[in-house]
């Protein structure tokens, strides 16, 4: 079996769901990444920014939109020690404005993805 790393970016705090704003202790993509990792095995890595987004959903949208429009690549808190031992890297991240995750790591690996519409 291939050695797989599931890396994910996910938000906590306020998000819009079911017609209103809800508060999440664990983001939807985090939960999905855990399911993926449980199903395929391998490692799990949480991609986190140095500068955190606002917990207020509507302020967070404006912050993320400004990053996108400015073509910013947010600084990350940490990187995996190495991805050399992995055959496949699965990236799980929210779908913001139909764009891929800004800035990432790794080359030369088979890539899979989970693109969520929730945060």
C-alpha cells in the first residue's frame, strides 16, 4: 500500500451553514481530512497560517478576498519535516472563489484532492 499524507487547511469559528451563521470548534475540511486519513491510512498534517483569519465569518471573507486579489501567499506556521517518504499527498481545502489553495509545499508526488464548499 502507498504511503499517503493527507494535508489540510480548515477554518474554525463562524461560518454560514443552513441559512445562518454557526460557530465551529473544528472546521468541515478538518473533519473530512480525518475521514480521508482514516480510510487511506498514512499521516495527517494541518496546514495553518501564521496570521489567523478573523473568527467573524464576514470579516474573514474580506480578509481572504484581499489575499486572493493581492496574489498573497500567507506564511505558514509549520511544514511537514519531509514528504520524501510519501508516495501520495492528498490536499484538502475549502473552495473559495473556485481557486486552489494559495501556496503549498511538495513536488514530484502523486496528488489527490478534496475540495470542500464548507470551511
